[in-house]
């Protein structure tokens, strides 16, 4: 299924520290995003909370639409990361 060009797309991602990543979006913008709110909200992410090495073992899939850990068994869509980044910005003001 073709991706909607309006959905956020990730070009690159690196781990900054515990539960925080630096992302580069398709438009070239970079930002640091704390994934803690989502990681602590959903049971699916419990392994990432418990194992720092696993959190560091991430990659992009689906042409930048998804962040994936552990052979695809744990993932997070780029739009969820986008939303977290917007929430953080809104709360900082």
C-alpha cells in the first residue's frame, strides 16, 4: 500500500540516552524525542523499559514509517514519534 506523503517519515534515528532518540525527518529537520511517555503507557514496550541494550537495538523500516526493535516484534509508528515530539514542544512553552 503506498504511503500517504503527509504522514511523518523518518530518515534517520539514533539513541541519545535512556528512552530518548534523535530523529531526522524527511524534510531534514532534526529533534530529540523522549519516548518515555509511550514506553511507560503500553505493556508492549515493557521489554524496552527493562533492557537498555534492547532499546539501543533499533532500526527504521517501511521506508521510514516505523521504528523497530528486536526483529520487528516491537515497533512504533513515525506518526506516534511525531506526536510525542509535538507534545513535548507544547509542554515546554
